[in-house]
């Protein structure tokens, strides 16, 4: 296979780093683009320089916020800049990492960060460059966020959301395979999930028993029905990775 020049935006982040490593291992010319390397998706000039000569762009940009306005601004505006710069650079394929269910108004209307992902997806769906939306369910590692995000001393307050979490490495392998594969004619959507359904509070509780036995997890029902039921679950055509959350927990002990 002819090596590709692949730009990974967010290439030093949790997922971007994993994807970039795997692409490099496959022999591709990988550009790990991030603000630390001087590439900011809010800055068209730095984007144009990073995307020059690229065959594929992987958008693994993340913003740690619960603010709807900030998430929409960073992810939506960033996607707009990336799609324009990619078109001008003659990029043949954009791969956008997003979340299963984020585009559902019942989901994005309840969570600010998901509203940002929905805005990002909407921009890429109308891009003039072929795009694959690589949607995964929540990663096993997110259990750490559930456990530590809202704390009152030893008490972790966790909103209960129904999900079907997937191993972080499986998500990286999924995105890597898409980036190395053929571009769609226009827009393609691919989904990845783990083998079992979990409650987010249950994930936090199981993790606490392994890494922080003194923590107490308080489950808080989500007001949005979509998050309590199937809004975050994959569709029938999703790829299912067989690695289980309980098996991942055993690796932490």
C-alpha cells in the first residue's frame, strides 16, 4: 500500500495520539497537529500550512467543557475551518471522530458537549470534501471522568446514562482503519460499540472499587429520557468490539 500523508488534528490528545501512533506503525507519513505544535483549528493560516500536501485529515479535536456555547464554537467553527482548508489543499478524505447518538436532538439538547459534536457533524456533512463520520460509543476510560468530574469529598455524583462502552484501543483501531481505507463518494457514517450495555453510574462504581474503594458513588437520574434509555446506544449496523469493561478493569488492579 502506498504510504499516505495523514494529518491528525488533536494529534497529542487521548485519541489523536493513539491514532497517530497506529498510522505511523503502518508506514504512513503522519503529521501530529495540535496547538502545542503551532496548529490551531481557529487559525486558518496555521491550518493551511499543516494540511498542505495531505491525503487524509483525521479530526480528533477535543474540548473539555460542559458549556454548550463553547463546545459549539470550538467544534463547529473548527470543522468549518478544517473543511475549507482541506478543500483548498486538495485533501481527499476527512475522518471526523464523533459520538454515537450525538446528532440526535434529544441527546444534543441535553448535553452541551454533545451539542458541539452535533454541530461538528453537521458542518462536515455539508463539506465539499469526502467525509467519514467515525462514531464510537463512550470509551472505557470515560469511567474515570464519571468518577471524578463532580465530587464532594469522597462522594462522586454521577448522572445515570445508558450506554454501550467500548475499549479505547478499539476506538483508535477503528479510526485508523477508516483513515487508511478508501474515501466515500460523499459522506459515510460508521459506528463502533462494545459488547455490553452499562449504566454510567455503574461504570463509575465498578471503577471506584478497583482504584478508590473509599469513594461513594451517588447515582443521579438524567432528566432527558433519551439519555436514560437508548439515545446513546449503537444502531444495528454498528461494528461490535468484543473487549469487555470488566476485563479492562482487571488490567488496572
